C-alpha cells in the first residue's frame, strides 16, 4: 500500500472522528499518505468542480485534536447514485487517479454494501461500523451506540425528575431506526417502567393497560421509552376517531407520533397530563464516551494494518469484548438477536 483513503458515510455517529484520528496516526506510522474523502461516497463521484471540495490530504497535525469532537470531520451524506454500476466505475477511476490503493469505510450496512462493490472492482476496503443504531448483527457494538445510550440515559433521568415533581407520566422517543437497542438499554439504565420497540408487536391498548397498572400501584409518573421505529410494529389503531371524539383536534391520515401517543395515553388512563419528549439528534451530535473512543482507536489501527498486509473485503467489530474482523459479506448475512428477556423484564417489573 502506497496511499490509502478514508470516508465516513450514512448517518454521523459519535466516535467517527476518533476513528479518523487513529487511522491518520497509524497511516503515518506505517509510512502511508492518507486522503480524506468528503461527504461519503459522493466525494468519489467528483460532483464538485473543485477537487478540494471532494477530497483532502489528511495532515497529521490537523487531525490530532479531533478525536473528542462530535460529528464527522470529513462530513457525511447518503449517496443513492452509488448503487448504479456506472457511478461505481467513476468512483474507481477517482481512486486510481488519486493513486489511492485502499480505502477505510466508516458507516453502517449501506456503507458496507458500497465497500463490498468496490472490493469486487479491485479496490481493497476495510469497514468500521459507525452507526448509533447498533443494528449490525455481527458485532456486539457499533461506533456511537454507547454515546447515544448515555445521552438518552441522562435525558430520561432529567425527565423522570420533573415527572416525579408533577405526578405525570412521560413518553420519551429515542432514535435507532428499525432497531430497539437504544430504547431497551436506556430503559434498563433509567428504571423506566415501559419500553416499546420495533422488534416486538404491540398495541396502544396494551401499553395503556401497563400504565394503568402502574397508576393503580401509586406510580403516577412512569416513563414510557419508545424507539423511533416502534410505530411500524404497532397494531392498527384509529387515532383520528379516538382523539376527535374526546375533544382533541386531529387530522385524518395523520401519522402516529410520540406527542399523539402521549395524548392517547392521557385520555385512556385518565391522567391530567402525559407529556412527550423526542430526544432527537442530540444522540448523534454528542462527544463520544470512553467506550466508543477506545473502540475507534483500536479499530482505526486494525483497519490500516489489514490494508498494509494485503487483507481486504473485511469489517471490524467486537466479539466477547475483543476487537476482531471478518468478511463483509458474511457480516451482512448475520442475523440479529433481540434481547427479549430484557424487554419482558422492563415491562414486567
């Protein structure tokens, strides 16, 4: 390897910059110049008129202090054009023109699919799992997941304090797309009474019954943690008829949301108020916690060593607490196992 590149793709996640820093330090140690590709695979498609808008030389002095910064130094973006073989060929030509012999891709499953295509076209690639969702089955953790959970934990603790002060339940929505790991771990960490996730079918009536049971026990300030993708596994519910018949303005065809869910629970459970909070992008824009930063440090070095040794088409992950690597295709075929035992425990206690 004479020169390597690095890009961050998909959603940003805490720890991406720590991984970039580790890759830069490792490349410098092994005598390999490093090129940063801007805005994910878009940078390889040369959409800009100025080359500097697409790529940048990663000078060690400029990246040594970015490890604790949130977001991604290289920017990120989705790139649907990269699904087209014509654009994949453009990306390969860009890498050849820049004399880049190998590429480190930091991102989620879509980013890894792109890396696999480049490997098939002769470009050695190594993937580092960068996504807060923790939705890659082959690894115990993805970069940014622990930080997202910590952000949500602190938020729910604060909300529980004010819920206790006002004797009212709270609905808190966290991120995770189609994966409920952030919601489940946050619920466990905060003592939340109810958690709702995409992996388990549920109904509004079921959650209302759980909340009523808490109220009957004297707990008038329960926390209901919901994953953003949980609405896709919800049983049909006529929100429009239910709310409008009880004096709450609603619009036909309006999708369910955390605030609407809180309004429904308020009326189903006879509470004076049920408040909703959507934690949102604070989960992705926080400084990485130690566990994410440590994983990024080790994964960045391993990625560079693999490319140096002529090993490619691999992704890095964590198994039984240790960093390891495996083929991309095999990793993407792994089946996720949801912790149903923890889910049942939260909703039963």
